């Protein structure tokens, strides 16, 4: 059965990086609608998008309301049944859709691949998410996400459009400070965790088909370079607590109680400026 796919590229003031993301989306061996959603960029982003006229859909809003609003806007405008969120500083191998689509059967909630991390001006790369391959019980993915300090990025995953619209929350209740409302921190993790509540299985493709760039303006890199990593981890801990209050979430707790104690410690000791 053929299923329609949209690749949504949310962007903000990254005109220099955006072409690589667009080119990788257009190069997919499985045809896909490509949507670039730009909320309030003040650089050359509109000019970059204009170079791809006829090949992409460009959505432009003059006001920046934060990343989650931009993500949702692109997904809401998409026509595909399935969505790959390809962020403007990331890119995908041409076979990303070809290799992930076959795994998204009706009882599989999402598919994700390994990722390759690149550093500007450095040929050295590293591969993340060396997880067991194939279709596996969803509780295993949930337990991994609850144990780890940082999440899996939606940029290496394939979701159903309806699940993103249902589970990409506007904000993590109680979040504040630098990684508070509509920052993308916590909301990205909850996209996985909340989608997991509706399906018994997930799938992992053991190939590094998604590429992420580590650079000063990326959230994780910036947090590590400026000593704000404890704040970042605390924000994700709050998202995990929100998830664990959802009906059906507690059955995934086996094996992660010790980690829960560490999260509580983080929340009590970490400032939330």
C-alpha cells in the first residue's frame, strides 16, 4: 500500500544551513512533499526558499512564536499521511524514507534510525542510537527514554501526521526559564512518549540515515558549551514526570525506578532560571 509522505523543515535564521536540508529532502528515493516552514526569519531565508520555487512549499509567517508553533504549522499544512521532521541544521540520506517506510505497519507507532553527529570543520563523526534492530515492544523504547538524560531527536524518526498533531504539546506544564514554554525542550521527548501510549511496537533501522550537525546554536551543543546541561536535563526530567501522570504510562516503569530517584534529585537541586 502506497502512503503519502511529507518532509517538514521548520527553520529560523539559518539560511546558510537550510539548502543542505532541502536538498536532502528533495533527493529522497521515495517521492515526498517538502514543506519549509519559516516563522519570522530576518536573514536570507526567503531568498533561499525562492531558489526552490516549484519544488517545495514555503510557508512564511512574519512573527516568530517559537519552535513548537513552527513545527505544528508545517505539519498542519502537510498533505502526507506520514511525516518526517527534518530540522534546518540536519539532513538525511537519500534512502531514509525508503528504509523506514516498510517498518511502519499498523501496530508500529514510529520508526527511527541511527544518527551520525558531525562537527563543523572536523571530519570526525560519531554514530548514536546503536539499538537492537527491527520491530520491538514499545515498552523497551519507553524505558530507554525514561532512563536517558537526553531524548531521541524527532529528526531521525518517521511518524504518522495524526500522531504528531495529537502528541506535540504546546508546552510542558510547569516548565519555565531558558528551557520553558515552547522551547522544543521536553516537547520533543513527549512526542515519542505520548505516541508510545497508543501502540504496542516501535521499529528501529540500524543504519545512520539521519545526520545532525553539532554547532554553537544547536540546543544540546550550546548547553554543553555554556555549563547549562543540568538545566537542560532538568527540563527533560519535568517532561518525563508529565508523561508518567498519563493513563497507561506506569506500566513502563519496571527497571527505571532508580533513574526516577535521580530525576527527582535533579529537579530539587537544579536551578530553573
